[in-house]
């Protein structure tokens, strides 16, 4: 395959128009994080085994990565394997690990060709050695890229992330490197696995469940949530655009009042 074949192309003028419309209409979220759910149900609804759904899910990963890069998202984080997923049947876990290795082998050159940096968060020591190696190779190859960062959350959970940050911070306090009073929001954020990334602006969850499922618990404090009934293998760029449009129509207040109400109320009588 020659490298020119690997660069992202405009899929259709209609798609290009949708991207341009969203870019003009409002802010494109800098960081989108996705809870990819429903692979098993998608497969079951087709009378097939669960891994068939995970395999089909790789096509959605490819399309969403490409669309995010084209529209100008800077960080895309995908919840690919949670700490809790280790509790699934052995056969499903090993099939998922093989699928990850195969996907990295098949897709890394394309990511690199399109200036996408691959990173990962999670307890990577628990991954099988071939998987770790493939991931390391992909990260190394794409380390210098800057168009978008694709972050795979693997063997990840929000509570694990917070625990490992607390352990590091306590060690620093114990060694006198840090005073307890110096512990702040920013300091904690800087010790999480996502250190250096902006918090997710938008978290998308597929398959209709209204839960965070232990994903980016600290980082999601002010994320906008978008839940769709669509199963992950059917989630493609048009639904992504709907999520972005919904995000653009919301007013993010971060606990404050809307800007148009920003008046001095100290003199207003309460009765
Ligand atoms: C959740 O669906 C999905 C997963 C646990 C795995 C996600 C993996 C992929 C999309 C494929 C590989 C990913 C990459 C990044 C190459 P589920 O199995 O919980 O579905 P269910 O709730 O319907 O059972």
C-alpha cells in the first residue's frame, strides 16, 4: 500500500458541508471522550457471538477517529477496556486483547500518516506482553504528531487513576517534597494519568445507559454528557455530529450564573 492511500480524504461533499457547518456554528469540543458500549448487544441482536460486536466496533473507532481529526477535535479518549472488564470470561478478554494487537498493527501507520499521536492511560502492566509491546511501538512511532491525540483507556478506571495519584502525592508529602497545603485541584489533575490533557468537554456514551462506569471520574466534573441509544458498532460520524451540535447548543456555566445575568446583586432586597 502506498502511503498516499493512507491520508484521510473527504468522504463526501455532504460530510464536508456538515463539518464546515459545525465549525462555523460554534466551538468544536477540544476533548471528546467516549464510553463505547453495546458491542455485545449489537452482536446478540444479529444472533452472533460478542467478539463479532467488538470487531465491528473497530470500524466505528476508525470512522470516529478520522471524523474527529478532520473537524478539529484535539483530544479523543476512548474507553476501550476498563479495570472491571478483567472480570469478563477469559475467552472474551483474550479475544479483546488479540483484537487490540491486530488493530494497532493495522491502523498505526494510518494514524501516523495523518499526524495523530497515540497515547494510553491505565494499568498497562496488566496487559499481555504482546499487547504492551504493540502499544509501545505505536506510541513511539506517533510521538511527534500534533494534529490530534488519540488516547486509549486500557485497563483503566477513574478510581484506579485517583488512587495512583493519591499514592504519588502522599509519597511526595512523606519525603518532604510537598506540603499538604500545596495540594490543590491543579496539583491532583497533574498527577492523574491524563496529566497535560484538558478535561473532556464532551463525554459520549453509546447504547443508552446513563452511567459514567468509572471513567474519568475526576476529569468529568464539568463535562457535558451525551447519551445515544445507538450501539457502538453502529455509531458513526453522523451521530458524532449530532453530539457536537448538542454540545454547541448548551450553555456551560461551570457552576456560575449565565453571563447575561452577571450583574451586581449585592443591593437586591431578598423580600
Ligand atoms: C463495551 O461493549 C465495549 C468494550 C468493553 C470493548 C470496546 C472495544 C472495541 C470497540 C474494539 C477494540 C477497540 C480498539 C480501540 C481497537 P459491551 O461488550 O459491554 O457491550 P454490551 O454492554 O452490549 O454487552
